[in-house]
C-alpha cells in the first residue's frame, strides 16, 4: 500500500461514513483542520480517526477570521491574538499525537508597501511558534502561499531562517512565482509535509490532480528524490470522484515515479 491521505476539509464527510470511506479506499492519513465544523476539537476528530485506524498526520492551524489568524500583521494586538489562538490549537493537537503543524505565514493584505514589514513579523512569529511547538513535541511547517507572505522561495527562506526548528509544507498548487523544480532544489530538504492539488499556473485552484497543468510524475520523482518520505496528502475537493479514485490516482502517479510502496 502507498502512503496516501487527505485534508480534513475540502468536502470530506467528517462522520463515520466519511471516515469509513477513506479507510476502505486505502488512504491511511488525514490532516486535522483545527476549528472546522463539525469537530472543532482535536480530541473529537482523533476519536473518529482512531476508530478507523487512520493516522493523524498534521494539524492545519486556522487562519480565519483574518483578524485572529495573522502572524504577519503590523498590529501587535492581532499577532498577540493569533499566537494565543495557535498556541492552544498546537497543545490540543499534540495531546492527541499530532507532531506536525501546518502554518500560513500571513493572510491577504491590500497594501504591497507593507510586505517588507509583514515579512519581518511573519518570521518572528513563526520562530516563536516553532519554539512553543517544540516544547509540545511538534514541528511547525510553514506553507508556501500564492499571494500572501510566503509567496516565493526567497520569502520562505527568510521565514524559516528565523529558527532552525522551522520546516516547510509544500503546497504544489500555490506556486505562482517559482517553478516546482526550483522550489524543491532550494527547499526540498526542509519539506516535511505536502498539500497536493492541481491548477492552471494562473491562480490557486485546488483541482483534482490531472485536471490542471502540473506534470505530476517528474514532480514526484524530484520531491522524493530530495528526501521527502511522507505521504501524498491531497488538499482538494472530490469534483465527482470517490475516495477510491483519490487513492488510485495517487498510487498510479507514485508508481510511475518509482516511489516504493510504504516509503
């Protein structure tokens, strides 16, 4: 069996029926999206995952509402509120055995002149988050973003260089300013989890893989060749597919890329 999983959002039925469907398809990993309905507590999500012997791979920190989820904000009260909120979610996730925390380094902002200041705050915030997570036995993975802070290789490097505990969540459909190949060449050794979906290279779409323009086999070859050995983690809607379609598509691409089962 290949190591394949998906986000707890994007149309997943968070119920006995939904989790049974994931398990029966062959997928064995899930990302807990903190604060999402109907299970807003990690312990409740974990109980359902444990019932179906599904591993909770990551916890995705919340980022909405933006005024409570932006570590790059120039407003100290926003950063303070975000840190308090994220701290609680990290502790809850760690308490159920989740040791990888996905973090958006910023949220949308209208004034590009703020970018240098926001990048500075984002790096400082991520560093503080990394230290807190480490005390809980977890690692923070900063996600590349399409427009916000973290929209380029250079910005991701600036953020993670703030603390050697920081790592990266590679979202393949968020790259609008760099190629996948360049991203993996420069940051591949820092990637500890992924979000996989497809797009048209114009805007993030979160389409099902093979519905967009990503050439998946060479991307997967390069990523696993750079040392990534975690699961293929979907972050997209079903778009008319079943959980079995999710498993079969990922397994086919992984096999064509030469990735061994259970790697």
